[in-house]
């Protein structure tokens, strides 16, 4: 579980958290939630709240060739990078890809696709395509910079081995800065298509490609020259979440995000609000995502799980939100980060209930998480959703320098464990009124094969996220 720090002052966290969780905006009843009490008087405008999941995946486009270029055309068009090597590469436990610098020569002689008239202004636009291959990658992400598309122009990106097309990107990109990371693109070849006024050079640069490997970790060459193997994606002692009754499984996502070193994965949970407005607020760990830049690179994969209990077959009905999230708050001592997912989210998510009150030792809890590396579009698909069952066994655990967690819960596992990709996932306790999230995974030695004394993890307390909830909230579940 990689560790990274970013601090907010506690008063700022409390004020923002109070606003976020007491906001109001309607969302159709197709999306589910734990029961929450009536809202307080504080409100938020609709903005990116209740109607979020009704937004189309992309507005009507000007693309010229229907769905996409054929795989054969992509292969013939692609500029091939040198083979990726892991020699000398040191990777974090939850890292699944490394960033590779990219020259701009592959964009200077693109294939001309044809002409089309822009919808605004009536200007004639010309379509172009270029492709890039990073040999033996399971998936790729492209880092765009200097994006400055003229009015009416459109930019698209897709993987040659995938059926999903990302875009259109327009203007200065999704964040207005001219910079963004693309969605995860299946396969070793990424295709870029754009439409622009004829005769212009490409109004963007691709400065990096994230090479995502099949297995969670490539071999790592140590300083002594010894090569360390990768091992399996997830331990055999993990429990399939589809064997459990918890409806919260419909609100847990695997997230993929970028760091300075490459692509990493964590887990997280979409939360209920007091108003029941189904805002796309997503809770994960500070040591996973701790900056606004990292948040903008977050892509969430929902319903990444098996077809049935212990089937061993990953469902093809997973849902991927387009890349992008807003950092709302983050705190290292409690190891929490709260995001707002910006793209389309599924209609039928379960927004998890939460409890601001600390729970005593001996409380039975369950966890839902995505262990180790991998995404639904990579092989092998062994990091699908798991569950773990345990008991609170400590009230003041720390994670030292690894994550910065202070005063967290210790959870002893009775069944199942967690692994590095599980970071940021929640623990819940159950009552007759439902289950309530009380912590976020920070650190711990738990893994398959460790002795019983090591089968524990430390969780940041939800009650530490904002102590002023004790005064602001009238919610006392159970």
C-alpha cells in the first residue's frame, strides 16, 4: 500500500464536510441508498449532483469513420515504442503501470481521414488519426498537454483492443487546463483521432504513455542484481464478495489513478448524504489520492466482480466512469480523501450509510475491497471484489511513516484478508437498521499465508474525519 501525505487544517475539513454531507439535490429513485434522516437547512446547488448519472457519455460527434478504425488499420498505423523493460524499476505494492516518455514524431505524419463541416460556424474540418504501441502492454493511458482545439474541433482516444471510445474532448480539455490523462485503454495500441481546420499541426502533445502490465508487478531488479518475481494478483484466501449478502457491494469501486511514477490502483466507496440526494461523493484513502492533480486522473470501475458466488468468472457488465474527479478534502492523520466523481456513474449504485460515532472493541465488521493489482480490462482478472469479516481490536493504532494514520482502528480478520489494492476501502458494522461505514483501510500486514498474529489491518476512523459532526449531526444510527 503506497504512502503519500497531504494535510488540510481540521477546521477547513469540518466546514467543507458539513456542507457536503448536508447538501440537497434530487436524484431519481433508480439509485439506491442506505436510509438517512431528513436534511438540515444547509443546501448546495444542483451543479454536479443528482442529475450527474443522466449525462450522456459523450455529446453528438463529428467523427468520420463510424465507430472506429479497424484493428488491422490501427496496427498498420501505429508507431512502436521500444520494448518495455522493468530492469531497475522499483514499484509500489499497488502500482500496475509505469510512465514512459513519448516523442512527438508519431503525431507529425498522421493518416488523413476525410473532411466534414463543423456544427458551429460551418468551417470545414479535416479528420486525422495516429496510433502508438507500447509492446506487451495490457492497457495504456496517454498524458495530453498543450491541448488547444479550435471551435468545432474534436479529439478522441481509444484502445485498439477495446470497444469504448473516449471523447470528444474539445477546447482546452475536460479541466480547461490543456492537460489531462485519458481513460484506461485496453491493449498495447492507443489510437488518437482528431478533427481540425485543414493544414494545421496537431493542437496538442502526448508527453507520456502509462504502460500497464498484465500481472500486478513486473520483475524488479534489486541493487544487488537479484530479480524478484511478481506472484499472483490476489491470494487464494480472499473471499468472493458475491457470496455475501451485503448490498454495499454495489457501491464499491476499483479506482485507477496516476502518480509521478506510473499507474496505481486503490478501492473506495460512494457515500450516502443526509439529504439523500445521491451526490457522487467517493471516499478513499489519503495515501492513495491526495492532490487535485491525482484526483483529475481517477477513473472508477464499478461492478467489477464475478458472475456468481465462487464462479471464478469476472462479469463483463462492469461500468467505467470517464476519467476525472474533484478533490473535496483530504487528511493524512485520518488517512481519508473525499472525491466527487465528475463523469457518468451507474444508476443503480448503493450509496453507503456512515456513522460518525466511534465503535468499541469487539464490534463485528465486514470489509468490501479490490485486492492487489489489475483492472477489468486486463488479464488475468483476479482483483475482483472481495469481502472480509473481522472484529475491532484496538482504538489507537498508527501506521508510522507509511501512511501517516494516527489513532485508527485495528481490525483482526476472522475470514478473508486485504491486500495492497484494497487501500481506501471501508469497514462497516451491521444493525437492524442497516450497515454503517466507520473506517477506511490505511495499512497492515494482513495477507494470505501470514501467521494468525499478522492477520490484522489498521483503518482510519470515520469519526476522526470531522469531530464537529458530533455537534452538527442529529443522526444516531442503531
